[in-house]
């Protein structure tokens, strides 16, 4: 079931999101966090850092599992999702980096790396999964058409997803990786609580289809309608078609 919360803007979305997960962070010191990259969760991560710095929460015994990683991008590349996570969250809290997991986009045996990642996620059930959403309804890098039964797998990124992400690569599409490894839809659905954030007009159509549309692989996020515990926090622009 999806519970929709409206936020005025990006900042309010980030604050509401933090309040939605704060109790878990405080009451479960060994929580397993499912984390996302991209522009959307950065404000939430800032809230997490602020509260950590205030001494209210410790990540020392927590485990994190990130959704995805580009294939072929060196880990040190500033736009690898490993670098993103270090820069925007891990370097600023007391999480043990050995307990932070991002798919290995450089694995020689990608199939094995994917199978291992799903096995790890099964062994460490995610307490709270943070999600953004693509303008085409993707979650993680599960692009339209992905089977609902999917586990961690290698994907070819859609042209519009690569265009959306070109802003992180000097607006040069040729620099945007063509493939990624992503946690599958079934893995994501294993999370106990899912908190999906959306900001901006570019997400409005996807949010409408996710919440009101048919449950179909054409809109991968629509699978969330069948999950028991989903909170969607959308700002005014992102919830344009589903106001009130
Ligand atoms: C990121 C991820 C993607 C993004 C989505 C939205 O780990 O899995 O699904 O959440 O592409 O990206 P932003 O937040 O940059 O609009």
C-alpha cells in the first residue's frame, strides 16, 4: 500500500523523509539501510548527517546496501556511485565502510557478482529502502520492461535515462556509461519499509503512473502498489497530477 505525503518543495521533502526513517535509525542500531544515489536523496542524507553530528544517532553497527552502480566506471571516478555515497554520506557519519555495499561494476564475472549481491540482500533484509524514481518510472536501474521477478542484474540504460544523467558527465552523453548493475525489483520488494522521494515536474508523470496507473512492468515503480509498507513523499511539482 502506498501512503502519499505532499511536501512543498525539495527541502520539505527531505525533512519529511528524515522524520519517516528517524525512529528506525534510533531504535535499531544494527539496521540495514537500502540507499539510492542521484540528486533526490542528497537533502535526506544532509538531514541524516546533521542529526548524526548532533549526537542523536549512530551508524556504527549499521549495514548499507546500495541500489546500483555503473558498469566499467573506476571506483575512484567522481560519478561512480561508490564515490557519490562516500562524498554525500559515508564520509560524514560513523558507518564502517566495510559494512557499506555497492554493486561491483568492475567484476570480471558479472553474473556471479549479481548473484552474490542478491544473496547478501536476502541474508540482510533491508529495514528501510530509500528510492528515487526515474522520469520513465524506473526504480534502481530497473528500466521499463524489467520483470517484476528480477534479482540483481546487469542492465542496458535507456537513452532517456542516460540523457537525464548526462548532467553529471559534463553534459556529454558519450561519457555516460551504457550499462549498470542494479538490485532487482524482487530484491527491492523485500524491504520492510520503502520510502520513495520525488521532486520536480520531470517526475510528475511517473508519480501519477506509479500511484494510480495499472501495475505493469511498463512502469516498474507501479510494483510498489503491491508492497505493504510504502511512503511516497512528493513535492508540489512532482505530485502535480495527483494533488489532493
Ligand atoms: C539511483 C537510482 C535511480 C534514481 C533515479 C532518479 O541510485 O537508482 O533510480 O533514483 O534515476 O534520479 P535523480 O534523483 O537524480 O532524479
